[in-house]
C-alpha cells in the first residue's frame, strides 16, 4: 500500500512538473548561477542568535573584496575554497572577541534551500552551491544570503540579476507574486526528490 501511495504522489508531482516544465527548467538555471551563504547558529538562544549575526557582519566585511570581482559562480566557489581557512579563522576570531569559544566549521557544499523571498527578489527552492558556516552545535536558526552575484552586502538585497539571468529567469526572481503557486509546486517537488533521493 505504501508503494502505491508513493507511486500516486510521484505521478501527480510529475504531471504538475510537466505542466510547469519551462518554469521548473528556469528555476534550475537560476540555481545553477547562484552561490549562497548559509550560517547556522549554535542554538536558538538569544545569545547564540546574536552571535550568529555578529559572525555574519564580520564575515560579510571580511569577504566583500573576495567575491566582488568574481565573474561567475565557479570563480566565487573557487575563491571560497581557496580562502576557507581565513573565513573560518575570521568567524572564530569574532566569537573569541565576544568571549565565546564555540568551534566553527566552514565549507563549500551543495544543499537544499526553501523558496526564499528577499525585499526585491525571490529565489526558488532547490539545491544550491553554498558556503556554509556552522557555529558550535549548529542547531539554531540560520541566516542566508547570496554571495554571487554579490547581494549580501545589503542583506535585504538590491538585486541586479540582469547581467546574470536571461529575461524569463529575471522575471521569475523579480516578480514573485505572479509565480507564487509555481514556487510552492517547485518547493514541494524538490522536497519530494530529497525524500526519495
């Protein structure tokens, strides 16, 4: 019975995706052009969440020149990998300056993100390449933004995707209200793929 239910769900999802094939393909292209930053706090305590934001501010300042001249996502990933030790050390220094001795782990990964609405654009759910920073036990709420194209400097993100995305893709990220239902379907499909994957 469980296999039958999964088969029916998969069939429904595939039907929806086929209906939204162009949209789903554009979302996949967007994910392929973006490099994200993901910072996980030690816990959800007020102190740990405040520390997370201190680390965020310090890392954005530390890396602003690092990603400013990257011409594509691959260059941004390479810059992050080449500087991963200094990124980790910077986060550790910030914590020590706050009287905290949590360990910090920094690495580049490919991970799931939910649909994320910023002030002026929306990024669809799915797997993105990201620089991930884990503080302590990394069990608290997270913070994320976009390192390439460089949109983290202003966390609310004044977006300029015009040089990066084609017209259809730019329309998707900048007009979230028109695509709200489709974003939800893509997010559901991505969760389902993660469940079966």
